[in-house]
């Protein structure tokens, strides 16, 4: 019995690190998030499939009067967003090592880039809405819905990051460490999905 | 207590567990509960209420069709009633009762755990299920029920042809209920992966749990397609998008593809829990282990997996390219193999065992009969020319009622009888139990079998009436009589169980000599499930007498009693080696409040108040944050 940890009792940095070192399997919270993003992958898979299904039916995609999307800026933005996977991954490691300050710093840094990303994307989205509408064609519907779904996931990710950050001044507990790991996993998924979304969105220009 | 309490120390440990795990009394206790057994019971009663509603709708349909050219229901009302019947039975009855009630109550007990992996998420699933059911029925209450059938094809379901709010109730209500179902599925998978009692490696896990693993996996990957289909439909209807609008470059077939990518796995989501219940009841009443255990486990997973590759067989008549339809016809034939493996394993187990045909096993025999009938007609639909001839006829209605009612609901009813002594601590009357089976069995055959003939004669499904000159009156009357006999059978089930609850003799912990761990604890089980986390060394843990005696000794020694908090052990995923001890969350208002906030979001989206919906969304986010500030390590 003595060798088995009561992991939830870990409420200090060193205790948290000890629990994380001793644990053999992945924690329940990690599995919960893994399955949640699996179902989310189904959402993006269906949306992307719907986009291509409609594009294959069309004679012109995008329809006449709508410019194909520009390539450079969306790819650069996606690269910046995907890069935040690194600080999020490191934050999960720092949390497992029981280092609350470092964890918070890394999440905060990632949040700055993610926040800037969504701000620029919102401006671009509004720009696109001025040049064509989701109500004019199936292309517009598919384009704005797919991008909107992606943006919504980024916003949720930012909210999750902020929620975790808000809990860190009280120090790390096992519960919070698993929270950080789950949020890092969520971001890994959002960033992976971002690559598929941007390639789908740019497919008429590629 | 099943585990014998021999010493004062053991007594003190059990008392401590009792104190730690007992929830608040009264209504507040139920509203804030995170106990999987209480949540399971609430699921049972809520799903039964929806079953009653769906059953009344079925009787209305059958009464309207009892004779030609009747006017019990107007054509409009008829459309609403059969649509609501389908939605109710699929989304608000079968899935919630099989996963929500049976899975919730039994799965943690079978794997020797004290709760689900995420107890508060479990409560959230339940409250969202209730809220979404009320949401969908609110449409009926205000006379705006959906009326485009349960698969809701566009363009009929588009704003142009269904201008009312019925389809919006359908789309938003189903998006809402999928949140509940998905959350439940995630919870089951993590519970199975993480909370199995030390020693219950995957090869020692009961087949019931394999079935639930397969169902949950199918839910996680199938429901997103439905969610996306519904979101796109609402975007078309409410914001004027063009996903399904052929005039602007959309395509109505996109709806059919997305719906059936969900819809066929859904069939297995409905029936796999029934398979799980069958594999629980059969070994107990035949006094032998399941034949071909690993093959059956594998077949349960395979059915769920292959179920994703057959959806186009619902669309053979829409004019897809031959190469596509042939591929899906082949896939639809292949899925017969894992289904047949299970069927033959059940039958062989019964034949080579020493069967005792008590009520629960009778329902399973009925299930096997109906699964053979429904399965054989299912294979027929894999043949493209046959399907094209009979699509949208009453033959289809016959087929899926044998599968969904005969094969999916019969084991649920058998399961009700089987686990009744465990849940209530009392026995039902065996003679009435058998009578209820025979009446329901006869009613089911009488209701659904003539539908095959009517379908072959050309009677279409979903028509509100038929001409007298067609000669379909006698068979239709037979079906309607059958549906009332069936109802009588179900009422006898209810009466038998209620009588058992009131006057039944005490059942004891293990009246059947069951093979899985739920029989190791008292009836009804205490809040903490097991005084000692049970030792497991085979898939038939209750038949390992030495292990159960070892449990009693462990209680004396205080080993794995975990009486220092709201605790349960977590194990490694494959080998189930004890890894850590988890403190579990206990009663909380957050799940109920979050479900209410989400109900606000969906109600406001229905009414087109996007800003107010956003405000409710913000409220939901705040509740979620508050939820996570209450961390389980904080002692109560």
C-alpha cells in the first residue's frame, strides 16, 4: 500500500512532481481530453468532407465573382499558431515537474500569440464577409462555416488557457497539473486541425 | 454487506466508508448526486417516461392504421406523431436507457470501481439528457413538432417546405442530446480504461464491458457527423446558408451522407448494449462460461468498427454510381460475420450448458429469435435490387422494429428482471415474469411480422392511411391488435416489478449465482459499492470463490478498503496494475446549473435571440469555471 500514491493529495510543487514521476499510466483527465478531441476530430472531418463534397459537385469553385483565397497570410498565421504547441507542451512538462511559475509563464506566452492570431483572423474574417457572403453561394457557406468552427475552437482554447492560468497563483495541485496537460492536448489538436482547415480553405488556390 | 464483517476493526472501516460516501438526504441529494447508481436510476425513470410517450405515439399510429381511410389523426398530426415516435425511441429511450441506466448502474460495479471516472460529468450527461428531451417535447406541446421523419431529409426539411419551427426543435434538440450522449461515452471509455479493479486486465474484463467499450467508441466517432449535419441544417434554415440548396451550389444528398454516416453506426449503438446484457445473462442461467469469449469480445468491437463502412446501403435507391453501391453492399454483407459469431456463441453456450429458463433467460431467447428474423431481413437489404424494390415500404418498418424492438429492447427487459433483485434487494414473482414475457413476445410477433407481408404487397411507410380496395385492412388490423397485446405485456412487466418492489421476498446478495462482480456486494449496493476493492483473477470473478474469501480477509487487514476519503483506485490501461489512488468528486450543483444554462442557449437559438444565447453561453462558461475551482482533494 505504501508504494501507491494518493495522487489527489498532492497540493505542493514537490508533491505533484513526485506523483507525476510515480504514475505509470496516463491520468483519467488526459484520457477524457483525448476522447473529447477525438469526437472534435469527427466534427472537423465532417466539415472538411462537406466542403470537398460540395466543391466536387461544383463546376466553378469558388463561383464566378469570388476571388480564390490568398495564400501567404493564412499560411503564416497558421505557422504562428502551430508554433504555440511548443510552449504548451513545455508548460505541461513544467507542471509535471511541479514548477508553477514556469508553467504560468509558458501558458501566458502562448496565450499572447494565440490572442494575436485570433485578433488578426477576426479582421480577415470581417474583410472576407465584406467581399462575399455565406448567403450567396454554397462556397461562401462552406468557407465561412469551416473557418468559423476553427475560430470558435481557438477562442475556447484561449478561455481554457486563461482558466488554468487563473488557478496557478494558488500553486500546483495534482488536479491542476492534469488540467494543464489536458489543455495542452486540446491545443495540440486545435493546431493540428488548423493545418487541415487552412489547407482546405486554400485548396482552390493551391 | 456481502463481504463478511468479522472483526470490530472491519466494522469500524465499513462505518467510516458509510459516513464518507453517504450523500445529502432528500431532493437536494438527488439534484446534486454524483453517485453512478442514483444517476443510473434517474436515467431509468426519465427514459421510461419518454418510452411511455413514444409508446403512446406508436399506439396512435397503429390505431389510425387499424382500418382503411380512418381519421383518428389528421395527415399533419400523423406526420408529427410518427416523427416524434422515431426520435423519442432512438434518442430519448433506447440510448439513454441502455447506456445511461444499465451502463451507469452496472459498469462500475462490474469492474469493481466505486464510481465512474468523471462523476460530475456523469451527472451533467443526465441533466442535459432530461433538458434536451423536454426541449424536443416542448415543440409538441406548442403544436410545432418535427414532421419530416426521424431522418429528416432535405429539401422537405428545408425552410421552404417546412416553414414552421418543428424542424428547428428537431435540429437544436438533437444537437443538445448529442452532447449528453457523447459525454456519457467518453466517461464509459475512461472508466473502463482507468478504474478497473487491480487484476482485471483487459482479457479478464466481462463481455458486458466490451460491449459498452464498443458502443462508446462508436458514439464518439459517429455523433459528430450528425452534429455537423444538424448545424448545417440550422445555418441553412435560420441564416440563409446554402449547404443543402441545389440552386446555389448546395446538395441535398450531403444531408443523407452525413446523416447515415451517423445513422448506421447508430444502429449498432442501439443494439450492442443489448448484446452486452445477453452475454451477462446467458452464462448465469446456463451455468457455464461463454463459448468463444475472445471471439465474442472481438466481434463486439468489430461490429462497431465495420458499422462505419456501410452507411450507403440506406441510400441504394437515390441513384448513386453502381461502383459505390456495390462496395457498400459488400461491406453490409461482411458485417454479418461478427454478428453471426456472437449469435452462434450465445446459442452454443445455451445448448451446451445446463439452461434454467427463468424469466431473464426467456427474454434472451426471445431476443435471439427476433435478432435472427431482423438480421435475415437486414441481409436482404444488402442486396441492391431487393433494396431498390422494397425501400420505403413497410418491409423496412418490419425489419428495423425486429432489430430495434425485438433485438435491442428484449434484452433490456430481460436485464430489468435480471438485475431487479440487485437494485431493489427483492425478488419479483417468477410466474408473472414469465407471463409478461409470453404476452410481450406474442404481441411483438403479431405487431411486426405482418408488416413484412404488407411491405411486399407494396404498402409504403409513413402514409397516414390506405385505400379500402387494396385489401390491406386485415393485416393492418392484426398489427394494431398486436400492438395492444404488446402494450399489455409491457404493463404486466411494470406491474410485476412494482409488485416485487412492494411485496417481493428479500433477494439476498446473489440470488442467481451470477458471474460478475455486481453480485459480490449487497442488494441494493451501498453508496461506496464495495467495502474492499475486489480481487480479480478471471473474467468470471464471482465464480472464483477463493478471491471472494480473500476480500473478507482484506477487510479485516484494512487492505484496499480506502476508508480515508472519497477514494477509488486507478489502474494501468492494459494490465490493470494498481497505479494510484484517486479522490473522487462528490455531490455538486454545477452539473445541474450547467445543463440549465445550456438549455437557455438552445432555447434562445431556437427563438433567434443570438445575443441572449451568447449571454447564457457566458453563464455556462462561468459555471464550468466554478465547477473546476472545487477540486476533489478538498475534504468534504
